[in-house]
């Protein structure tokens, strides 16, 4: 599964995964999440699903995430999944993240609170 590479890349950069869900978002849920993240163009990919929702933490998390995104693996590198930048490149702009603390707080509350309390369907593993 492609999601494994994303998780491995985050762990390799010392991010701690504090919550994770894979599921299908309804059109309404995709619109609401895209609005929280300030990325209206993401509604379609989010609704197409399945979607991997992750909450991660690390010291200086947003700055470290941006740094990890800028690292590209050398050709022929030892890791099968590549770095975070390589994994995100494979998903061609479908990787979304909160770029401010306010968006991070709101998106985590939505993804792991409101969605679970509504009609969010967890995909089989």
C-alpha cells in the first residue's frame, strides 16, 4: 500500500504518529476539510478516497515538515520508500497539511473528532 511509504518517511524524520485513520470522505466532509486547510482545489481528491488522515507531532513540527519536504533522495538510494519529498511527489499534489498552528488544531479536531462522530467510514485494513 502506498500509505506505508508515507508513514515510514514520517517516522524516519522522527515524527511521532499520534493518530491515523484511512477512510472515505463524503463530498461534504471533503469540502469542509479542504476549507479548514484553505485548499479548495483539494476537494475532489479528498472525496475520491480512500484518504489517509494523520496527526503527527515533533519539536518545531511545521518547520521540520517543510524541511523534510525539501529533501529529495539521491538516485539509487537505499530506502525503498524514499524520503518524504519523494513520497509526496508520487502522490502528485494530493498531500495536504496544515501550514499554521490554527489550521493544525482545527484539522486535527475535525479529522479525529467531528468526522468520527458523523458518517466517517473506516476502510478495511
